[in-house]
C-alpha cells in the first residue's frame, strides 16, 4: 500500500496536470478571440475605395464641385430630386422622388413618371415633405435659388459649361450619383442609335433642308429654332440634317418669324409643335387657327404636305430620353 507521503505526491501531480490543462484551454480561447478581433480589424481597414469593405455606404458623404463651388453629397443617395433633370435620372435607372411642374407649361409627360409633382412656382419648402437626400438642378437655378434648395438637402447645380451638351450632363449626374459606369452603357447605346439613324436619314432626304418652328400659344406667333438651341440643335449637329439658311445663320436660340419673313421660309421640311399643351388642348384652339391663315398656307412645306406635327413635351427638351424619342420621330417622318 502507498504511504501517505506517496499519496500526497500523486495528488499534487494530478492537480498540476489539471491546472496546465485549464491554462492551455484559456490560451486557446484567447488566441481565437484575438484572431477574430484581428480579422474584423482587417475587414474594416480595407482599401478606401470600399471594394473590399464590409461597411455600408449609407450615411457616408464626399465632396464634389458644382457651378457654385464645393458641396458635400451622399455617397449612396436614395431619395433624389432632379429639378429639370428627371429625364437623365430615368435614363440612368433612377426614379426621382418628385417631378417638376409649372402651372402654365405643365410637366414633361413623355417621361411617364408616376411620382408627386413639385410646382416650381411655389414654395421650395414643399420639397421637405418628400425628404430628398440629394437635389440636382440645372441652369435655370441661380445662386439665390440654389441657396434655398441647399437648405432642404445637399444640392448640386450643373456647371454652366456643359448645359448645351446632353452626354456631358448625363455623365456628370451619373458621377454625382456614384454610378459612372451606368452612363457609359447608356451613352454607348445612344451613340449607336444616332449613327444608325444618321445613315438612314442621309440616304432618305440627303441635303433637303429642315426647320423647326414653335407655335407660341400665348401671343399667337411662330418662333424659328436655331442650330444652337439646346432643344433641337442635336438634329443638325448629331443627326446631320441640313438646316434651312434662316436656321443656319441664326445667332439666337430662337427668333419670332415676322409676317414678312414667313413666306421666305422655303424649307423642304418643317417640324412644328405648340409651346404649351397638345394639338388637341382646348386652350390652344385659338392659336391653332393661325395655321389656317393664307400666309401660313403659302409656305412651300405646307403646300407640299411636308409639315410634321410634333409632341411638345419631348421636342421642347434636349435631354437624353427626349433626344432618343426625337430620333424615332425623324425616322418615322422621313424614312419610308
């Protein structure tokens, strides 16, 4: 049998083994905890471009430069108000929270937007109801109005230098929204459509001249649009249509056609649209009577049946979607 001293030695040995075992388990647990902590730290410290980051962009902001200086905008805006630029937002796959509206002009019906309207003649505070996290505006917004918009949400005002260039506007808006790759895709398709249509139009009408005229409903006058007009200039510059000499030589965006000049408008083709409403709007009936006058009927394109009644809403816009629809119109009218 074992002596008491031997039992004591054995007991001490067993206790030491047990203590060492517990210490080893604790070290392993601490090592595992440290590994998790290190892994989380590495995840959070990935490159600043966010390509491997596990963090959400929600709430993050960045600085961009607009017409009036630097502005802090959301990295990932979710509720965008695009005053006057809803066309570009839709082209990029972004639905705005409101659509601008003017009591006299209406809205851009061609977009088919199913969102609340925002009366641009009323109080800007009405926008607060829709909680935009970013507002994008274009050239009609001056510094004073810009300040008012900026009190509602971060506001980006397009630079003056690009306002005549629809593709540049699209790229800029896409950059502000953080989706530049989307603009590349849209513009690639847009460019292809232009090139295809240009070839067909050149073959169909060659150097036959074209003029675009607006029937001003309010004062019952006719306005001729020049090649620098941001709404329709692209049909000459991009589509290759030949402007009538009156159009070619204009320095203004548009000019009223006097009674003396109207008979001299001998363009082969005339595209015509009303300033407000549609051709069937009740309020336009009086103005439309101008088209029954002997003077208008003496115009060569009228006599030859080559006047094309256009939809105001997209012909009075120079944005990407509107331009695409104008191309479709031209092909329908001119390519048989």
